[in-house]
């Protein structure tokens, strides 16, 4: 089973879904998908590294981590012999976004999608909101795994320094 996503960066919500996927399937691959249309805060390889750090020592530690450089998810799944992907759903809005992709993936190659209801305590947690809150100095320490928190703050402060240098130049 493949757990695909941008993971920019991985959150406690993602971790919950991967842990539950590991309890359902013999083999789980967390696939960090590179979307060239989205300028990420972290490069795909860094996101994968952060996923690996987040999984270490958890119930999801058995999951593998991979980077998908481009192309269709169905082709990646075919290549590695996976017959299903797993996605967490926080809300009906997530379902509206995920359902057409799930149907398209099944149309293209018969790839199935397993939807897991997200844990209610993580319903407000997304990578984009985490970045937004952290960028403005809000506390996101309980929304991302500890290994990710330090790297996120360091990346944001580095970027802000760079921005200031450009502005002041
Ligand atoms: O975390 P995200 O950004 O919501 O994940 C979306 C993702 C990466 C799973 C989706 O965009 C995807 O599968 N991209 C790979 C390209 C592809 O197969 N596109 C057609 C999907 S029907």
C-alpha cells in the first residue's frame, strides 16, 4: 500500500495515517511526490528524510520512504507492485478533493484507494497551515513530529533572513 503526498513537511496527521496503514497492510511505502507546480519549502529529498526521521521509533517505523520524481502515481504503483493507495480524510472537503483522483487512478489502472478517517484531534492540521502559523511565530510544536519542528523553524528563519537581505539590499 502506498501513502502518497507532498509531505512539505510531514505532520502528526500524516504520521497517524501511516501508523494505521502499517497496521492494515504488509508493506507500506510513503511516497513523497514531487509536484513541479508547487514550490515547496523543503526539497523532495529533504521531505523524505524528515518522513524517515518522523517514522523512526514509532509504530510506523516499518514503512519505507521513497521519492517519486515525476509521472503518474499509477505508474509508480505499478512499478513497485502496489495495488492500493491510502489517504486520510479530515473532512468532506478532503473527500471532494480526493474522490476524483481516486476514481481517475482506478480508471487508469485499477489502482484502489483506501480512505481512512483522520483522527479528530488532527482535523485542523495541514502542512500549509503549519507553515503559515510557524512563519508568523505561532507554536506548532505539537503539530509536527519533534525531528521536523527544529528543521522547520531553522528553514523559516533562514528564509526570512534571506528575504530581509534582499529587501534591504
Ligand atoms: O499531499 P497532496 O499534495 O495532496 O498529494 C497529492 C498527490 C501528490 C497524491 C497527487 O497530486 C498525485 O498523485 N500526483 C502524482 C501525479 C498523478 O498521478 N496525477 C494524477 C492524479 S489522479
